[in-house]
C-alpha cells in the first residue's frame, strides 16, 4: 500500500495538475459506517483519526451512483459550516472526480442549508447530493461531524439505499481519488479540471442562498410578509440562527428582502463550533432566545438548528409552540399560504411519536393522515406519489412537498403568514386552535449519552413485558390517576407506496400514549427518548401546564421501564 505522497509521485499528472483517478488506493473496510436516522454521524475525531475513514464512506456513497450514469451526473454538495466540513468537501471533490462524476454544484465556502440542498437538487435535476452536517449535534474539534446522501428527489436516501451504502462500506478494499485536485470554495463560478479517461470535471460554486430564496418567493406572499415585518403596524421578531447555517438565509430573506431590522436576527454568522453551543432549537439549548422573549419586547421568536432544517417557534413572553402543535396549527390555517392554494392539499403526515394534534385537524377537515416511522425520509415516498402536502415531527421538524427535507425557515414564514392573515398573536392562535380541536398535551424526555447496553436491555425487557398476554388490560396508577393499557405494540410501518417494511421502530403503550424509543442521531452511547401524549377536549382543562398535566403518566412510564434505575440517571438531559 502506498501512502498518498508516494502514490501521487507514482502517477502521471495531467496538464491541469490533476492526478489520474483510475489507480485506486488500498484501504481497509470499517464495520461501523451504518447510516443512522439521517446519515452517518460520528465524533470529528473518528473521521479525522481513523485512516481513510471519511474517504471510505464517501466512496461508498458514490459507488451507489450507477457507473453508466456518472459521466452525465451532477451532485450537489453543501454543509452547515461545522469543523471538518471544508476538508470533507475537498475529499468529495477528489473522489467524485476520480469516479467519473461529471459535475459538482457546491455552495459558496461550502455553506448550504439542508433544505437548500434539497431545493437545488430538485431545481437542477441532479442525481443527488451530499450534505455535510451532524444537524443539531455540537460541532468543533471535539464535537460531531456527519455525511448524508440525498437522492434525486431531493430527499434523504431511503433505507434500501442507505443499506446498500453500508454493505459497500463493509467490504471496501480500495477507493478512487485525485489527491492533487483542489478547488477554491470561495469563488462563485465554474472551475474545470482535466481527469484522464473522463470528460472534463466541472466544479461549480454557487451562491448559497439564491435558489432557495427564489423558491420561497414563489411559495409565500412576500408583499404581505414585508408589510407584517416592516409596514406601519409591523410586529417585532427575534430569530436566532444559533451560529448555524441558516444565518445568511435569514439575513438575506428576512432582513434584506422582507425588511426586518438587522438586529432582529442574532448569531447569524456560521461558526465551526456554533460558538461552543449546542445548535439545537429547544427550550434547553435555545435558552437565550427563550429568556429574551420573556421580556415581552418581541412578538414572535424562532430558533434553528445547525443545518437549518429544524425550528422552534415562540410567541410573545416566550409562549412555546410545541412542534406537534405547530404542524397542526399550520394545517388548520393552510390557506394562509399561497402555495397550497395552487397545489391543493393532498394529505397530511406525522411521525409516530409526534402527538395526535395533526390527526384532529385531518379528521375535522376530512384530509388523509399518514403515520410514519421517525425520519423525514419516510415522507418522501408519499410526497413523490402525490399523497402528501404538509407534515411534521415532534423533533422540531416541519415542512411540505415544496422540497424533500424539513425546512426551518419555511416553517417560520408559514407561521408569519398565519399571523399576517389572522392578525392575532401566536398565543391567541394556539388557544383558539385548542378550543376548536382539543389539545394534545405532549412532552418528550431525552436521556442523552446513556450506556448503550443498559438502554438496549431496557428496551428488550420492555418488549418482553409488553408481550405478556396480561399486559393489555393492566391498570397503572400514580396519585389519584389510573390508566388501563388498551394497546401495547412494537410499531412497524409498511410504506403505502412501495410496500417496504420498517420494523422495530418503537415500543409503546398507545391511547394516552407512552412511547419509548432509542434515538438514531446520536454519536456516542445511546439516547433514550420517552414521549407522552394525552388528549384533552374539556375547555376548562386545556390551558394547564403540560408538565403538571402529564406528571402521572411520566411517573408510570418511569416505573414500568425502571429507566432511572437502569441508567443510573436521576432525570432527563432535556425536557420538551
Ligand atoms: C433527523 C431526521 C428527522 C428525525 C430526527 C430524529 O433529524 O431528519 O426526521 O425526526 O432525526 O432524531 P432521533 O432519531 O434522534 O430521535 P435531523 O434534524 O437530526 O437531521
């Protein structure tokens, strides 16, 4: 095996300085490159310190593009600006060139949000895209990195393809690379390179925001939004990009174009370590925004995650809109968004642990409702088949069939459209919603980085407990509340479009649902999620504090699972 320098020396250079790529480099396969809920996410050190680790995974992704199609293929590449992103992009360029991919479209300086990558893939009809992000996980040299493959629809690769990538990675003995090929990521325009035996290889650096902004102009009523944000009776907004990728998008679209003052947007310069913070838009990690909103100075607040696909919406005084309620409220007010007037509403969907708030709207408005496993990729098939227009997840994801990823800024403009139409506050809109549809009290407890063996054993024992014939019908009590188990199951999903089956998605007790699930996006140990959903339609009871309302169910869930005893934890890391 040659090291890179020896290999370069042994290979003839072409006239533009690119080493021919046909000569493969030897490597050894890794056994742990199985993509999770959304791509391969690991500590940066795993990518940096293991020889050829990143190269192997990139080669495995590119290997799923049919060799016969590569000379006509365009791939979109972009990331959330985190540490190691630029190194990874240079590797993608070198490996794509050596594998005969013809054309890469890359965001300037590598920056492109996950929804923007999805938008560009669709717009230019690329064969797919590679997104460099670990989403809401922390970044920096000791943080996380991630690589994710999206297909030509613009959506995350479905399990059939991620399994194929995994199989290739486990057997990989060599990869192809042009190690001398370097691109200038800062310069907008086309750079062409000669690669022997292939057509000239084109790398096109594009503005990170423009195509995405153009799409939003077509979806929303920009003059109405401009009036809301900068007209005579404008509202005050506070948008926190959390040093993630969405900063440049907020500045260009919300500030420059819709006229919101520059100081309404904070933390808008993407940083490699997200300023040392956790770029996760929830009540714990976006506490700065929550506290600022409590002052009452702002009417509307929102935070976004590292790659710009998640969002958290707050009203004046920090009124929190639970993500499961957020998608339900958007559905109930869908005519405020011009896009849906054009396309019609084909159906609604939510992931299984997401509360049933959306189901109530679907029922009332007689719309089709789909319940999928966790992971945005499951919505893509339904959208491609023309069955789904609007969907959301409890994990702060909201979006529609305008692209095939969840879309943080889209969700914020959707909410602002509702505010502009209804001329009410966020709190009034939500209270009105609960009066009309009833309220699903919802909470999620996250136990991050617990011991994997303990977490797996807990789930296994829960499965065994639930499959005992006497489990259904059992009564559990906490204080003066008692609940009878009506259903106990392990959620499985058969895709209504292609018939593919996803098993073992969750263990749960439905009806007043208590759900236990292991996260698929962590990078170390295991993260246990406990989800609780309880529906209330009595107007006297719908304004209670969810944590008070749900306390007995939390207590029962902890007793049944022995979660604290088994993990040695005394409480969750994050409560939503
Ligand atoms: C990803 C998926 C989401 C999913 C979330 C769940 O989000 O895109 O559809 O809801 O993971 O995460 P977990 O498995 O940890 O519960 P993201 O924003 O991390 O790409």
